């Protein structure tokens, strides 16, 4: 079906050393914990470690207005995708994944041998009675919301759903929000990696009704079994400073979103809204993987081509770098496209 070694992760890790203008990182840089008043104290952790998972679940439940037994911690967002895929496989006949989509959302169930099909979410969809939905909202890589992708027939309460909400914080809600309140029969997940710059901690969580969380917990023996307790402790400290983190991230996003809207149209590029995520999707004609290779080899411009999101055209452009650096990098990208137009 595909070369397992040809994936988004290997593209990013393999091209990083050649990159001069990096648009492949969708998460914020690692937080300076001192700057937001976070003190990670190992001695304090040792005193609390036996109850850390319970404390973490209680904190997430309080943040999202759910019960603690509706929360399951995970080892990053990747484990959430694996557990979500297993859940859908066990409870549906076929997993439908609307593309373009974050590659693991379809690669993981396909690699496990689960019946999966990639569907076009921009046409009227008629899912089978036993079909389920696996998707990201806001969508990775476009930033689209469910209503913009004709997903209504899945969101009727009659189909099982797994929704990765990793980028919802980039919409800057005053209070943390989950689509579980809108779709109570769904299973949702998120991670500390992107908005909170917490890649080093490898912590995420899933939400669902109590029965589904019990089922998901039973599948964890197939993955990691549990989340590292010290990581949970550190992430609790960070989440308690959510307002401070939000101010830092919003300052970067506001400036970079403004730059995107100013510069990309001047280069004649069409792109999705930058206002709901940490990236935009730039629409191009032809084989975008060849274009991405050309951009990287000639100019050191590093983007993620559409083939890693299930379509052949276009590329994801991330907007998480510092505003000054982002403007310089985007100038180089626009120069590349303007040069192609002239030639």
C-alpha cells in the first residue's frame, strides 16, 4: 500500500539538517518554565507521586467540565491516536478518514490492518451504517472546522467518532473547551506537545463517557500501559499556568497570522485561514512533493507536502517561529514562488 519508511516523521527528521527556513514545526517551541513561574520540584513530586494520575485527571476534569472518570491520560498525542483507532475498529465496520488529514489518523489504522477508507470531506458524504469517523478538528493541515467539511452525517449521534482536538487551544477560548460537550458520544483527545510546547514531557489525554474511557483504558496494555508520573506532575504545573501560556502564544500567533495575510496574497498564493491553528495549507498545482524537494534543495525552504496528508497537491506551512524570524522566512518562500511564476 505504501512504503512505511516514507512518512511525515521521516521527512521532517531527514530534512531538518538541510533547512534554513523551517515551516515544518506545528508546535510552539519548548516553554521557558521560569518565565511563567513554573517550578518543577522533584522532592515535591516524590511526596505526591502515588496520587499523581488521580490529581492529573481531576485537574483535566475541572478544566473541561467533565467527571474525573471521563479522563484518560496518554503518552502524548500519538498514543491517543492508536487507542482511538483500536476503539473505532472494535466498534465499527470501517473507519472513514477525511483527507487531507494528519497522516497518523489514517496510517495508524491502515498499518494495524483495520478496514479504513480515505474520503473526500468537501463533497456530500453518505457513510455506511456501521462506518465510523476519525478526524482532527480543527483539521490538521487546513484548520477547517467540521461544518466546513460536510461531516454532518457522521455527527448525528449514530456513528462512532474519534476526534483529535490538539489545535483547539490555538482558537484561544477563554475557558478550555472540548467538542465532547457538543458530541457526547464521541471520544476526543489532545496533547501538551503543540500549544503548550511540551514535546519533552510526552503527555496527552482522552475524554469520553465513562463506559468508553473504561474501554479505552483496557486497550492501554497494548500500547504503554501508563503515563510517566513525573511528566504528569510537570504538565499539571504547566496547565495551572494556562493563562500565562495563552498570552505568550497569542502574541506570536497574532503577529504571524497578520504576516501570512499580508504576504501570501502578494505572492499570488491561495491558502486556508490561519486564524484557528498554528499552520495554513497552501494550495498548489502539480506534484507538491517534487516542489517541496526543490524548495529544500535549492533554497533550504522546508515545508510538509500534501502527500503526507493524503492528497498530492499543496503543502502545510507552519507559523510557530518567532515573528521576526517568521517574516524573514516567509519572504524567502514568497520569492521562491514569484521566481517560479517568472520562469
